[in-house]
């Protein structure tokens, strides 16, 4: 796993960022990138499916709901940085695991914060 900063900038709000955000504290999953449109601002900047969003600019969003994170991006305007954590592709499948964490493959558990494991 690696941490990186993705710089996003657009001319105005008529240009879409080109990625879909999923997760949030309201659904019990980390905020993560579910889709990146090829050739989009986000795609050209290097954002990838499965990237976990840690910060929007300097704001830690790890405990944000989905709507809170979306609101933070809107407040940031047409230019902001995303601090992301990128995991091995095999780990990312936990996002779509419909089983309880105990029944998911053990290699996926590293994706969750330790305190989240106690609540499962």
C-alpha cells in the first residue's frame, strides 16, 4: 500500500471531475473511488479505482460521511488535492464483499481500521 497526493484542477464547474466516490462513515466503509472516467481530469491526474480518500486538501475525511466528503469537495472549489492510499488490487475486493468480515478472505481484513474489526 502507498500514500500519494493527486492534484485536481479544472477551469470551472461545468467540467466534471470524472470520478465516482463511494463509502463513508454512514455506510461503514472507507471513502473510496468506485469509478474513474478515462480521459477525465481525475483519470489524467492518476486517480484509480479503489483509491481510498484520506484527505481533501488538508482536511482529514476518514470519519466523514459520503455527503460530508462531497460537500468538502464542493467547498474546495475548482482546485484541490486528494491524499489517497492505494492498496493491492486483491484487497480492494473487500469493498464489494457482501459477507461479514469474518467470512471475507483474511487478506482483505487489512483494509479496515483495527477498531472497525471489533464492531463486526
